[in-house]
C-alpha cells in the first residue's frame, strides 16, 4: 500500500519541476545538479526547524511558488559550516603545493621562518624564567603568542599567493566534502557541468585577525581557520594546529 496517492505524487513532482525551472537569472545560471543540492539542503532545514514550515509567509507544497516566497525562505537560510581536518601550519603549507620537491627554495624560506619563531619562543618561555606550561601565562601573552604565530603564516601565504596550487589546496582540504557543498559553476569548453579549471579557479583573498585566518575562493567557498595550542606543556616548539571550518554561502 502506497503512503501517498498518485495524485499527491504528481503534485509534488509538478512543484519540484516548477522550482527547478523557476525563472530567475541567478537560479538559471546554476547547474541542475547544484539546484538539486540546494533543494535537498532546504528540505533538511525544514526538518530541523518544524516551526519554519508553519510560518504564514512560507508556501506549502501544494501552493504555487512565487518570488516573494523564495525571498522569504532564502533570508532564513544560514551558511553551511563544515568542520574539516585539523592541520599543523607546516602541513597546511604543503597542502598548498609548496614543498621540498616542487618549491624547495620557498619551502626552505617557510621552514627557516618557523625555526626563528620557535627560537624566539624558547628564548622568552622556558624553565629558566619559570615558564613550564601555557596555563601559567597571562591572557595577553597567551593570545599574543598565537596571534604572532598566525600572522607569520598569513604573511607567508599572502606573499606567495600567486604560486599556490589552488586546486590541489582546495581538494586536499575538502576531500569527500566536495560532494555536499554548493559551489558556483562556470562554463568551460561550453560545458556547464565542469567545475573551475586551474586557470580561473583561485583564491580571491586572504584575511588575518588575531588567531583567525580566512581564505576565500572565487566560488563562494571560504575557509575559516583558528590557530590553537595542542598541548599545555611548554617545550622547544610551539605546539600549534589550525582548526579548519568550511563556510559555504549560497
């Protein structure tokens, strides 16, 4: 026995077809696959927030979809936040395609810079001046330590932004998450189904603020990275990693 009648199924398919073919320039420029992902995400939003369905300005499935309805829905949708890998700064740089094999001189520059950062750290924070763990540091010193380390990584990335292998960096960080994100598609060789090529896919900007590093790509995808310490014990090197979140705005 079917859960719903053929008549209801037909109405659902008709309304879904109306949504897919909704006449709007921005919507029409999207690939059909990305439209399906957005609709799927909206369904999950309805599931998580049952009150959303009963709002008076939201059209039910049996009512026609209008521009006003879509605008109302769109204004309530937050960006998608996906936690990615936690990486040490050295690994993050290698994910950019900067390593001993491909960019030995630039990679050595990064390595020497980090050595200097850790040397300064050892000079200021060691057992001789009774610094044994990070918990003993003042809040100001603790934050300055992270902020300065993060600033060094930011400066290096910004200086070498033009040699970063964008596709390699993007793919390494996202992994299988590429299947669940919404990213802008461009026509490449007259095919709207191919994602950005190496020539037009790039980092739009890199921003730094305290212990946070933000990298924005030109396909509505951003990476928010927060530097944190992985150990409370003070040793020879700063035990830092980036907690990385993907911010998908659509």
